């Protein structure tokens, strides 16, 4: 088993990856901001390396003796101040240099789908730049481009169910926009039988459970034959947004009515928010992208290679519904 550094270890996906790596016998180091909540890592068995992607020295120290770096850090829902260019693009450039200097043998990176709208969405634009930096670095890499995470996007449809049982859920970070959104509409589906649907509801995605994504990332840390590859990953079925509304109705055993938000609304909202909050504007731009583009990935063969039984939308919601309600 290799010695692995997890970058983004206090995030929802990073935490899940770290716990899976530890459970499988890896020696794991977590790269952690000193100010980030890290209770989910207590007792995990991982070593902690404190630092920041903008601090080259802390990255160099964290990478010493490391064979594999698994990187999930992003600023989609930020904990504090920072910019996409400085914190994510510049930060990953620093990380790649630290990996090269420390002789890291593999980088595993969580990216996003390729779409015609990438250039207009900061998260997607910068992920493309980071992919290029990694591929030009000369370090063997495994890059995953994931379809939409059920844990996040099902919650944004107006449900608290996907938040249940999650360690460090992304949408519950102390970011004013996501907090305000959840406070206003986070229980629409359960309490009022209404689901917020982006666009016409016909865009189709291979929605994937975050725990399945974590299993792909953790598996790539030690699976031969996955070096210098790019994989598109999704769940076991391709569903439209309206199909997802039907899955909620089936699991909850009650009618759910879709409230369609025109894709143009997200464009206008993004433009209006941009002068005040780049992160909030980015979330609106991402919503528009997910309303008008498709990510219909077929992942069955890759899942078999990694030994993963993919979770369906109905299984995901059923399991979450059986858990206690989130606070």
C-alpha cells in the first residue's frame, strides 16, 4: 500500500476518500487548513499536515515521503475569502510543483465534465486548466470527470434528505449563499411536495453518489493500469431532472410537483451576483450548465474494473431517508 496525501481532506468528498483509504490499509496524510473544522478526521488514523494551497512551503512539507496525492480541493462553496484564480488555479499549480519536487509518483484529481459551456463557468474553466497543468507535469495521473453528485444536486432541488448522515456536507459550509438557499427552500420536497428543477427538466445526467466517487478516487491510488488516464464517471442510470422528481415521489410515496426554473434565469442571476460574489455567480452559472447540457456517462465497465457496485438514485434516497434528519 502506498503513502497517500489527501488534499481537500476536510471537504465532504475528501473526507470520504480519506476514510476509505485508511480502511483499506493505506498510510494517509491529510492536508488541512489550520482554520478548517476537522472533527470528521478525529480518530481516523490519518496524520495531519497543516497548510494552504497558496503556501508553497506547507505543500512541500506535506508532499515529503508521499507516493500518491489525491486532490479534491475546490472553492465552489468556499469557507472563507479567496478567489478561483488564486486559491484553486494558483493553488493547484503550487501543488503540482511540490509533487514534482518531492518525487510523487501519481496524482489522482477530481474534475468536472467537459461541456460546450466550460469557458463561461469558473469552476469548469479552471478545472480544464488544472487538468492541463497535471498532464504537462510529467507526473503519472488519473483524472476523473464526474457527472452530477446526488448528494449536492438532489439537495438543491429542495430536499434535506441528501444531507442526512454526511460528514462535512459541502452545502452546509459557512457560505452565505448556500446557507440562505437551504434555509429558504431546503425542505420544499418533504414538506410541500414541490421540487425545484433546472430548465425544462429534460437534460439528462448519470447522477452519481458521492461515496461511489470516493471509491473510484481511493481505488485509483493503488490500482495499476490507471496511470495517465482520464475517466468519465457516473451512476448506473441516466436520468432527466424530471425523472429524478419521479424517484423522489416513489421513495416518499407521495406526489411531487416539479417547479421548472428557466435556464435564462440562472444566466441573469449569475450576471447580477458577479460584482458581489464570484462564488455565488459561479453556482448560478453551474445551475444553468446543468439545466441545458447532458452528462450521460456509461460507467459500468469502469465500475467493474474498480470493483464498485454503483448506487442508483432510488437506492441513494432510500438509504438517506432511513437515517435521522439532519440538524
